[in-house]
C-alpha cells in the first residue's frame, strides 16, 4: 500500500509539475497582456509583478521536484513492476467486488422474497452465509497480497520513502495551495472574461438586430436614395428654371423700372407742365378778374363735429371735392349732387396758413394804395369766426393779414415811411358799435365826398407791432355780442368789421393810402333749428335782414341795375365802397359738411355763385402827389 501510495504521489506530483509548468508558460507577460485584452482591461503592474514572482517560485519548486524524481527513478522502475502486479490484483479485486455486488443484490432480492414468503427464510440465510464466507476469503486474499507487496518493497527503504513522501506531500500541498490561489485568480479573470463575453454577446445581439433592421431598411433606403436622386435632379432642373425665370424677371423688371422711370419723368414733366399751366391759368384768371373787377370767391368746408357724426347717413358723402376749384353737394332727400366752381375750395383738412396763402396777394395790395375787402359768409356755426379771427395758437386772417403788412413794412423801410392804424366795429341789431372803446354815443355810417364810406367818431388806434394788433383784437372780442344756440355754443350776434388803414409815403415821391376791411359776418340762421327766443330771436331777425339786404345788393350788381339798394342795411352801407367801388373784394363762404345742414349749405353756395359774377370794374390806386 505504501508503494502504491508513493507511486500515486509521484504520479500526482508529476502531473502537478506539468500543470504548474503549463501555468507558468501561460502566465508570461505576453499571455497575461493578451488575457487582459480579452476581458477588456489590463491588470495593474503591481499584480503582474506578484504573479511573476510566484511563477518563479513555482518553477524553482518544479525543478527541485524533478531532481527528486530523477533520484527515485530506480525505485520507480521497481514500483512500476509492482504497480503492474497491483493493477492485475486490483482488476481481480474489482471483479470480485462486482461479483460481491451482484451477490449482495441477489441477497437483497432473496431477503425481499423472504419477507414475502416465510418458507424461503432458511434458504436466504444459507445464501447470506455463503456470501459472507466468500467476502472473508477475498479479504484474506487481499491481506496476503498486501503482505507480499510489503516483502517485495523491503524494510530498508520504507523509512526513507516515507520521509521523502512526507516532504513531497508537503511540497505538493504547498504547490496545491499556490495552484489554488492561481486557480482562484484565473477563475476571477475567467468570470471577468465571461462578463466581457456576455457584454460582447449583448452587443453582438444588438448588432445582429441592427443588421437585421439595416437589412429591412436597405430596400427602403434604396427607394429613398432613388427618390432623393430624383429630387436632386428635379431640384437642379427647378434651380435652373428658377435662375432662368429670375434672369428673365430681372430683365423684365429692368425694362419695367426703366419704363416706370420714363413714365415718372413724363408724369413729373406733365405735373410740372400742369402746375405751370394752372399757375398761368390762375394768373390769367386773376388778371381777368382784376380787369373786370369780379368778386373772388373761396369756399371752405369745416370738419364734421361730434354732434353731427352720429346722425350723418352712410353712403355717399354730403360734400365732395373734384379738385381745388370744384365742390359737389349731395342732397340725400332728392338723391342728387350739384357741382359748383369757385376760385378756390378748401376741404376740412385745410389749415389757416393755406387759406391765408391764397388771400395774401390780394390783402397786401393795401400797402400799394388799394381798397381791399375780405369777408366771411355762411350759416351760423359754419366756421366764419375761426377763419377770420382764429385763436392765439392758430390765428385767422385778421392777424395773418396784419402780420404780413408789418412784414412788408419792414422790407420797405429803407424806401417808404409806412404807418398802420386799426379800428374794430360791429353792427348789432342795425346799430354800429365801437369795440375798441364802447360808448353810448350813437355811431352811423356816412358816405364821404370821394364816394368812400366811414364812421365818424370811431376809435382808430395806431399799431406798430403784431402785439399791438393782438391786444386790440383781444379787447374787441371781449366786447362783441355772442350767445349760445342749438346750432352754435358761441354764436356771433353781430357783424364784426376790422378796418386797417395804411399810409405809405415813398421818400421823395407820392403817398399811397390803402384800406382793408376784414369782416366776419354773423351767420344766417334758421330760427326753427337754432331754437332762439326773445332777444336772441330779435338778433336773428336783424342778422337775416342784413344778409338779405346784402343778397339784394349782389343781385342788383349782377344784373347791373342803375340803382343798387345799399341803404337798406348798415352792413351794405359799410360795404358800399367795397362792393360798388374800385376795391378788390374776396368773399370766403364757410360751409358745413353735414347732411342735416344741406339746405343752408346749398343756399350759401348758390349765393356765392351769384356773387362771383359781380363785376366791380378795375380797381384804382389811391395816390396823393407830394
């Protein structure tokens, strides 16, 4: 048994040495690096050095064991012979064991039969006894064989072999421990490799899925690529067509722009020609009017107020403008529009400055020695006072005319000595009142020997600046009679007359005496609409009477009757030298744009049309020789 144990130990040691040597070969730096790459990460340098040191120790131990194996070679030969003998005995022993197993199986079967049948108990006992005897005989035979093996080995080597066997067992145990440690490390690396392989397997599976999806997407991708190619071709063709169209469009636009430029130039030239023609026409017209002495007529339409807007019917506008000389009035009751032509018309958006700009050449003739009359006519609330007086921030013709007179005076100061005076009156209920110095003294209009009119006893103040004029106008406005009616919150109840006299003496020459009447007539009034009673009713009746007298005078002048009824009203007496003499006269008709006032507006425009036909004769210059 000791020989067999020794042989088995030697064989195990040889196998372990071979395994150790193989492990050492596998644990070379190149192999370790390769294994590290398989698991996806390199081992740290300290761990590699430790493994290398252990591998060197195992190599030394393997060398020592190899030397011990060479020394035990003779004994190994004897042991090999004994091993062969033992193998034969072992084979026989295994055959006997197999027989014994069969016998034991049979014994168990017999015992089972004995339990089933009491009659077979004695036979089973005999079989069992025979099996025990055979087992004892085999045991005895094994002992004899072991004794023979002990004799063959000899007693002289038993102690030394036992010691060597112990040393070898210890070395083998140490090697096994090292092997176990290395095996554990390898197992850990194996697990890491397994995890890496599992991850690789997962990635491979995903890759396979992606490849399958790619395979499925392949035909679609090819279709899309084909469609994309078609689109690129179409895009290229469309781009080329777009470029061609762009080029053609640019050429067309260039031609159109050039044509538009030429048209613009032609339109500009035509506009310039038209403006020049209109200026020439206006100059010729004014020259004709100067020669004939016609009353010039302007029409100004005020903006619609908040009270009129809600009641204004939708649809066609009550007042419309064809150009700057033609105005149309629509009568909704009769569904018709009538057109009128005047010297100038102003829409609701016109400014005070634009009105004065048209009147300035006529008004400034005063400094040249002419008599001038500018008066505003229209129904109550039509904007007459605003046009003539205005406000401090937006002054009317009264202030603008006087400002222009001062401006011309300053321009001529090196050649002329010019003095300017102002008087402001009103005709209230057929009574002449001095607004600069109110008094109970009765004033009246007189006709002078030269045919001009005047008011004896009227206050006349010399003014040197625009500030003086504004002060006089402000004082007169406070004294003027006004009241509130349904048609106008501040209705003028009188005719206001601002008279400016100028005397221009040319140094070393003649003296030119001029006069300008700036008249704000009281508005014609429909008493049923204005809702006035009592004193206001009397005022309205006198206003309408004086305006009616003015209408009679205009009608007589148009008809060129030998007698003109100036004495029918204080107003017509005041205007005698302006309407029937050698003065330049401008009538500004103010009108409402509302359909509710269409009757009054129509009456005012018809009156203005008649007045425009009055021929006063060529105006004369008032000069006094020095």
